[in-house]
C-alpha cells in the first residue's frame, strides 16, 4: 500500500535517522537518540498495534512493497534499515528473533485484531 514512493533512494544514514525518528514517534519517546538500534520493537515497548503505526511511517520510505509482516520479521532498527535499503526485498536483515517468532507474533496480532473487533 505504498502510496507515496520515495523519488530518490535515501542513503543508509538517512534511513537510519528516519527509522529511529519513526520509532521515537510511535513509542512516544522524547528523542530519536533514545531509540536502541539492536533491540526488538516489542522489547522496546512496542505492540502489534504500534507496529502498524510504525509501518505507516516507514512504508513511504521505500520503493519496495512493504508489509506489516516484514516489520515483525525485521524487528530491530538495524534490520529495518537493511530491509528498507534493499529494493529487492531479500531477507538479509531478518533478525533471529523475528525468524523464530514470526508465526507466533503474527498469530498474536491476528488474535488482538479479532478481540478488538
């Protein structure tokens, strides 16, 4: 659902700054400097609903088709920067936790969605 495609690819440094700022906004932190680069989004205080808000912030930063499930699989700032920087959509930035828990986390997100409806 990438409606606003980035016209020029962002550098990895620009992506890092944008991803950290998006995390800070979604997690309601005072500064992007407070965002850890190697901590899982859920461990940093996020939730499945906040991850959807994060996806809305990050989707316009890439030319590829970004899915919410991609962010579950690439659950750290560093992994998300690698994901956004790769227009082919390879899973090189897939975190071990994301790979191990992707089914459980996605199942939990679906349960949360059903409960809230």
